[in-house]
C-alpha cells in the first residue's frame, strides 16, 4: 500500500467519525458501536456494566494501539479530529512563523494517573472534565462547559498545534505508553534523509527530531503527514526495528515514575472518598431506566449528553447548577413507553443497555395523586400505558404503586396538575 493511500484511508475514517459525531448529537443518526469504542467510555462500561461486547471492543482497541500505535487519536477521537481540522484552517498562520521544538512534558502522565486513579476509585466526576469524548459531547450538545473548553482549545491549537493531545490529554498519555511498544512505528531512514526538516514542520505533535534522526512514537498520533511530505522517502512506517537500546534509567526518570505511582495511589484513594461524598450529596432525581440509582449514576455519567440529544420526548436535561448530571424533567412531557433510546446510545454503562421489555418494567418513579386538585375526570385512567390506574364511579383514581413505573404520562395529561412524580432511591423491576 502506498503512503498516499495510507493517509487517505485515515482521512476517510476520520471524516466518517466526525460527520457521524455531529449527526449523532443532532439526533439524525446513531451508529451504536461507534461511540462504544471511545476509550474512556469503554473502560467505564467494562468497570460498571461489563459485557462480552464491551470487553472485546476494549481488547480490540488496545490491540490496534499495540499494533499500529496511537492511530485512535487521529481517526476515532472526535476532539482529536476537530483539532486536525483546526490545524488545516490555521495552516497559513503556521507558515508565517518559525516554531521552536520543546521537550514534551510529563503533565499528561500525571493527568492520567490522577484522573484514571479516581475513576478506578469509583467516580468519573474528575475525568469527565477533560476527557476528549466528554468534552466533545458537551460541545456538540451546546453545553456551556463544552463550548468554553473548545474555545480555549482552539486558541491552544493556534499557538501550539496538538499540544493538548501530547502533553495534557489523559487518554493520549495511556495510549502513548502502549504506542511506545507498538509493532508499526514511524522512523527516519538516516541514509536517505537530506535534513530538509519538512517532516518536522508538518508534524502537529512535534514528535520528529531531524537533528537527532529520531521520532517520538509515544506522542506520534499516526497522522502520516510526514510520510506524504517527505520528498526523499526518508520516512518509513513499518516493522523494522533499530538496534536495541540498553536499559539505563536516569535518576530523574526514577523520581518521576515514583511520583506517578504515588499520584495514582492517592487518586485511587481519593476517588473512593469522592464517590462516597457524591453519593451522599446528590439530590433525589428521576433518571432513565437502567441508571439504577442517583448515587451510582452521578459517579458513572460522563456527561457526554448523547442521551440528551437523542431523547425523542426531550425530557432528559443537561446538568445544571443544582444537579451535577443529566436527569429527567417531565414538565409537560413524559417518558415514552415504547422507547429506550437513552439505553441504546449510552456508551459508558451509566445507563445500562436494557431491552424495551425490561425498560417497560423498570420503576424509575412513582405517580402520586393530589386529591385536593383532582376533579375525577379519568383522563389519567384512559391514558396510562400500563393500565395500572383504575377508578370507581364517584371515586378518585387509584394508582397501583407496586406496578407504576413512573413514565409520567398521567402527569403530563392531567388538566389540573393533580399528579406529581416522586423519585425512587433504587430502580427495580415491577414484576
């Protein structure tokens, strides 16, 4: 396969992913496996709702990285693809200035240690603040945090290209470590290199050092721009290995690694405490079927807002100042009885993937009638999809609380607003 075809295939995949991302968040189309392979989402899914599919997808993602390197960052990450589009837009400005290469920092390592440490400790509350998929979801759904983050990132790309991917992103740090051991690597063929530095100039991650004839395959995102821009075929991508380098760790690396282990351990312990605090403080809210409980959901939800964008009844709302995660607000609408779209689209296991039948038998709330307001019109009896509201002549309607799943239809059709919805501490089957 030629170098040109290699980059063309990557670009085609990236465009499909980006267009699919936009379409998913405007509720135009949702290819289920697509977001299920987002790195943080799939790890969270394996941790909280492990399925054979989730485990296999994670193994495939890790296997692809060990085989080809950090190709995920240039093909499957929506935030990474957005940054690539920005580098194309800013290309005229890059040509006007000379950029000085700087060593890559260890910020990404500590970011990964702290954020994934808290994830393994029991909560995703910190990780979702900078996770590329969560940020992309926030931005695409119009959430304020996502828009602010994207604005700052745009400025960062203008001045430092893919600095976020190489020096900040916790996902990039994890995949970079794996990429260091990948079989397929980018290399400079010293016998062919003319020291023109063109590959160095087009590299968005500053991973190429022409002077020392080296490529940092840990930060390299496999965009393959260097392959197509080199006029002397001095850049290669393949299995060929260089002579082994003897293991000689420096004192600085030893101290850094020790600090990373301490950060990981501290974050894990902190994650346990943080998850308990969130569970204790979260308000009693109504959540989609499959969320289990407010306490669990608050520690699992990535706030990607994909469920918000795809809810046909528009009752799933974004987090706000009072509620830190997405939640249900019935208002004048309700949870459609024959719909479980939120369960289908959630990639992280915060909303478990349940069947429509399971959803129709999962209690998420309880309807309660205020007899001081009820005029005994019987509309709720007629409209109840589960037929669990009954009414005797001259009597107030009666709701069978043991069978009510809390869909809210009766609440939305009541002309006197005499029916309210009460949350449940733990979702359960009404069977």
